[in-house]
């Protein structure tokens, strides 16, 4: 068995490179991702998280019925976690030398998920579950795209992805507890799935 041949840049070269282009902050010569693409994708991801915050907050306030109290609490918890994700993403955008796009103009067109209100508790949960599933698939693709070219962004998104998977599981469990397992989705949800 042969030892792995390690080749590291000498410290003097690293020190010299660190003094060059200091205005770039955390983005050094070793950053190999296409920064413009990463910033675009992160702003889309930021929009996705903001749309999710807004949808969960609406569902929190509009939840009614016998099961509303516990489900509304879950909606609020998810909204707060999505806001935390948005804050992380905005911070990373700035670290990469970009500007977080927080403009409400075009927010829904930049987001991966849709803002769907739902008319009752079951529809609200279904809409949130669809949005989480969209986030799971798109974030997984972004993580694969980043690979080793931007490990910091990749790790951040991996953590967010794990949270989105937990949200999806929570929502799926809620539907089961409401006795909706195996029942056909609402007409509105079925139509939105057909568009995908």
C-alpha cells in the first residue's frame, strides 16, 4: 500500500496571495466555482425561503378547526426555521461579494416553490409539503452542482436540505394523523402537480 502523495502550496505563496485582491474578502484564488452562477442560484434559493416563510406565516394565522392549535404551532416553527435559512443564504451571498435580492418585485418568479394559500388545514399542509419537496429536489441539485468547487456553500445547503427533509416528514405525518393518508389530493394541488 503506497502513501498518498500530498502536494501543498508553500506558506510564503499563500501569504503573498492573501495580500492580493483583499477587497474580495473571503473569495480567494482557490475559489473554483463560477461565482456569478452561484450568486444567481443563491438568490433564487433566498427567494424560495422567503416565499416559504410567507406561506407558513399565512397558514399559521389562517389555521382553524379542531386540530388547528398544534398544526399552527408547527407552521410557525417552520416559518421561523425558513427565516433562519434565508438569513444564512443572504449572509453567504454577501461573503461571496454579491447582494441579496430582497426586492418583493419578482420574488415569486425567482423562487423555486409557489405561494399557494390552501383553503383548509389539509390543503395548507399539502401545499407546504409540495413546496418542501420542491426545495428538497432543487437544493440537492445545487449541492451536486457545487461539488468541491464551493464547499462552504455546499455544507450550508446540506444543512438546510436536512431541515427541509425534516419539514417534509413533519407535514407528511400531520396528513397521516388527520386521516388523509391514501386519499387523493385536492383538485388545486393535483393541478399544480400536473404543471411540474
